[in-house]
């Protein structure tokens, strides 16, 4: 680094320290440093841009206990976690981040040595895995639940990456399904799932202690990016015509939680909906954008044991339930 650049960074750091660490107003800093107020503002902006200052916003994670209890009573859940919405930061990305954080805290409290965890994919689970902070290393085994997404999907949000990352955080082990999420031909699928390494991973996925999945909803306006490369517009429209409202762990459901019969379902490589129903503990993390319809369908289909969501989704699910009762 050139001396001039080093001197400039030192000045930026000094200005940032006075403002952020010592709470000195910008006009006072300007007087002390013989700068204009505008220059102080520019230097503080540079401090953020160059990573000299990192601003971390820790949103409160207050839970809405009344909604949690109601969800458990209405849908027979083992557990529910509902985070409170705050109007000043109530946007999809913020809700997604906060959901990921609380999901990570919830999972970390549950895990013990010897546990196996099955992991799906998606933005919500990416947030969970990214933000989870294990209190200690644990002898866990993480298993991929479905094959991998096609090219074009964000690799960091896909199952193979998330499975490895979660195992690394706990210093545990992992198994992967070395196959795509979807193949065009059922003969090809049957051939793949008989491969020893894939069959072993699928068998492990069917017997995990905790199965963690996100939920996608067609009503949200989401482009179902996790199916990118597999689910073209014609297939998506066909699924909607058959009544699909969204999917859980890759499987498309109608509004009553029933499986959609389609080649997309038949040729999916991963745990089945029957496997979900037989699982010991299915933890579904749903929120960010509006996923109420698909989440309600998954609840009606009895695929979930624990729902982690936000206040907005929880209230809308309960409204849908009340409408159905009429």
C-alpha cells in the first residue's frame, strides 16, 4: 500500500472512531480536524464502503406466544415459533433474516451428540445456516434431503452447500445425494436411486432425527427459483391448473395439502411426502414473502411438527383456517 493511501485510511479510521466509538457529532469533528462538515460525511461513507466500519443491526426477536399456542392447538403441532413484526423494519428481507436467526437458535437448542439432521434448500434455510452459532461442537450428521437444483440457482442456497456448511459449523459429518432434483425420465430416476451411494443417502434421509425444510408459495409472486432450470413456465402453469399452491421439500401440494400428481412429482429425486409424514420431527421455516397459502396447505396435510414463522404469516394462516370453518 502506498504511503499516501495509508495516511488517508488512517484519517478515515480516526474520523470513524470519533463518530462511532466516542459519539462526537460531525460538526465537532469537522472543527477538530479543520474539515468541512461535508468532508466528514464523505469520510464516514468511505469508512463503511472500505470495511473500516461494519454496521450490524440486531433486530429484536420477540416472540408472539399467543399465536404460537393457537397454532399448536389448531393444527396439533408439537411446537411453534412466531416472531413479532415491527412496522419500522417490516420488509421481506428483514423478516427472512430474522426468521433464519431464530430458526438457527431453535435448532441449536435441540441438537445433541448423535443426532442426524435432514436439510432441504432455499433462502430461508440459507439464512438459518449462515446465522446459526453453535454453543459447542457436536457429533451430528447432516443429510441432504433432495437432489441438487439445476444450473442457474444460487449454489449457496442449494442443499449440497447448506449440508456441508451446517456440518462444518458443528464439526460433524454429512451425506449428499449425488443426483439432480429432477430428471425427465422415470426410468432414469429409478436407475439413479438404485445407485449404492444415492440409495444410502436417501435411506439416511428417511430416518433423521430432525428434518428441516422451507416452504414455497405460488401466491407470493415468487418465481420458484429453487426449481430454476427444471420448472419452465408451461410446467408451472400446468401445476397451477392442477391446483398447486406451493411446495414443501420439493413436493407440490394443493390447498388441502394433497399431493399433486404430475411428472414433476414422479421424477423428483429425494424424500417423499410419505417420508415427511413418517419423520420424527419436521421443522418448517416459512416467511419473508407471503407463504401463507402453501404453509396452510402443509399444515392441513399434517407434514409439519414445528412451524417457525412470523406474525404476518401466522395471522393469515389462522384467518384462512377460520374462513374454511364457515
